[in-house]
């Protein structure tokens, strides 16, 4: 290396033209790049006021990448490189990279579809497959989620476009559906009246739209109901924790039975049945119960 540097005729090389190139290159690296960075931040901040966070992010990235390419090409041209050859090599390299990274290109194209369709924005809670969380970043290649137990999940854009995505917080209000059953002996009108009272007294249930109370079916061991209450999307946990407890308390107070599965145990043909006797009045005014002599 020392011999190479020593063989250079510095007196011939240091000319006004070369010094001008060095100064222009230094300007591009030390001034143009910081200016491009600041301009990108300003444009991104302005775009956030007019467009969605996803769109403003892509606008900022596009300006930064386009500006960087212009600066690099300008520097190469100033240093004497022929841009035609550089662009031709870049085109060939782009085709090769495109074939080698089809998944990445698919994710980028899917990201553009997400920008156009706008199924969610930063801050929305979404469900993709088995993952549920709040969107905190939308990039060209993927969407980043923070799950409710504070884990980081990266989901490729292609997976979101091709699969099913549920936006949990898209609308300002939601409905919580509770499936419950009562014993066959219960009065259906009473059950519906009690459920309506639970909804009216809960501070997190909205009066409009009205609660949904539907007698669904005669199940194997219960009368099944759908109890749906509307709430503001920010009150989900508060509503769920309170209304489930209130249903149990009101049913206990009204004497409404919530049935549970019963099981009969049979040990086989070699085992004799358990003898059971029904005992009547014990003589003291109380009814007797069932007694097993087994």
C-alpha cells in the first residue's frame, strides 16, 4: 500500500478540478445527507397531520431513499463514473435480486395494498391468526404488534393480505356476547327480566344500542340464552370483570339455578347396585333426604 501511495505523483494529481471534486463529495456527505434526514423528518411530521401513520411512514421512507439514491449517483458522476454503466449494472443486479427475494417483494407489494385499503392504523388492536395485540409500527415489509402481555410480534405484510385479519378496535363501540344457561324449572320471562336489570345497573353497559337477550335453544340440561351488551371499546376489561360477577350475584339472589353437568358412575356388571332409600317426614316437621345403605 505504501509503495502504491508513493508512486502517485501528488503534484500532478492535486489539481483544481480534483480539489473541487473532493469538496463537492465532502459537501454531499457532511451537508446534503443531514439536510435530507431533517427534511424527511419534517415531511413525515407534516404528512401525519393529513394522512394515516402508515401512509406518512411510507412517504418519509420514499423521500429518504429517493434522496439517498440521487446523492449517491451525483457523487459517482462527480468522481468520473459513467452513470449509464452504473445504471445498467444496477438493473441487472435488481433483476437478479428480484428473483432471489420474491418473498420480500411480495411483502412490499402487500404493504402497498395495506396502505391503499387501510384496514388498520397504528394504535389499533388486531388479531392475525393466533396473535392479538396493538399495532405500534407499520413498515414496508411487516407489521409490528405489541401483545397485551407485552411481547413483540412481527407479522409479514403478505400474511396479513392473504389471511384473515380482525380489527378489534376499528369501531368506537363493541358488543360483549355472554352464553349462559339456566335450569329447565326456571321462568324464561323472569330470567330475561333479571338479565335486563343487570345491564341497566352496570355503569359500563350502553343504553343505546339496547342489550340483546335471546332465548336460543333447549339444550341437553339447560335453557340457553345469549346475553349481549354494548360498551365503549376502552371499557372491555372493566365490563367483563363486573358483569360476570353481577350475573352470578343476581341469579343467586333471585334463586335462579345455573345447571352443571351430572355424571353417573357405573363400575360394571359384577358390582351390585347401590341401595338407596327415600326417607319421608322425620317427625319433627323436616323432610328427610336420601340415604345410602351401601
